[in-house]
C-alpha cells in the first residue's frame, strides 16, 4: 500500500449530504471500466450533463478545484453499497483526503485500505474550511499532516483531528492489514507457543 504522510493543495467544497457510492461510481461503469479508468467516471451523475459534456456547476470541474487532492464533503459521505471501487474512483481523480462530518462505515474502512485519509470533523468546522476554500479558490492551499494530525489552512489557522493509532501507523508506513499483522509475528509466535502448552489438542494435525 502507498504510504501517506501529508496531503497539500486546494480543497474542493462539496457539502451535499448523503452522497452514496452509486453517485461516486455508478454500478454500470464497474462492468466495463478497469480500475485505472474509474477516475474518469467518478461522480459521473454530478460531473457530467445528460449530453455527456462536463457540468460547469460541479465543483471538481471548476478551474480552481480541478485536480484537488482534498475533498470537503457533507454528512454521511460514501453511504450506500459497500463497493471498494468508490474509493478507487476518487483516488483515480487525485483525491487523497476527504474531510466530512460523517462517513458510511464501509466506505471509511475502504479509504484506509487504499491510502486515502478520511477525517471526521464537526459540521461547523467543515463549513468553515469550505468557506475558506471557496473564498481563496486556487490560491487557498491546505496542508493535511497525518504525522502531526493537524490541518493547516490558508489563513494559517490549524485544526486538529484524530485517527486511531493503528490506522495512522498503517497509512504512515504504507502497510495493509496483512503487513500490519506480520509486524507482530514475534508476539503471535509467543502467544501460540504458550497456548499450545495449555491447549495442545488445538495444534494437533490429523
């Protein structure tokens, strides 16, 4: 897994609530597009007009926010079906951090497994970040520092956030669940040796 320590750049404000995974990547695209192509279809219902041309009102199509690595989202972002491809799609657009008041649980877990940082902050704080992003446009540069667990805004204001220690370690080191388990192989071996003495029948092979 790709390591993630800092994300720096503009933050695109998309504070619509309950954006589900079918909006993030429509099911029909999963049948025909490869993983590397999904970024081109991310947010397709919002991103394109019925004729196929880009919707100029959609924030990620606007020049100031095109290619933004940070997305400011509304409540319950990534709700709906449990498709990991939704995270592949936003990452394919270049988004490496999503900040929202809440997430769909499975979507949030999939973010951690694909080196995308989901940050939960109060709705009022997300709105403040969005206001600053909207005012500054392309000149409003944010820095999300996972090591310090701090967001630095264009104004210089800082906002702290929390990430579970194991999640933080995995992202910082670029370790998936298997690699995180392997780091504790010595502890696992010690436990198994002690357990084998107490319950030897568990370890007998047929």
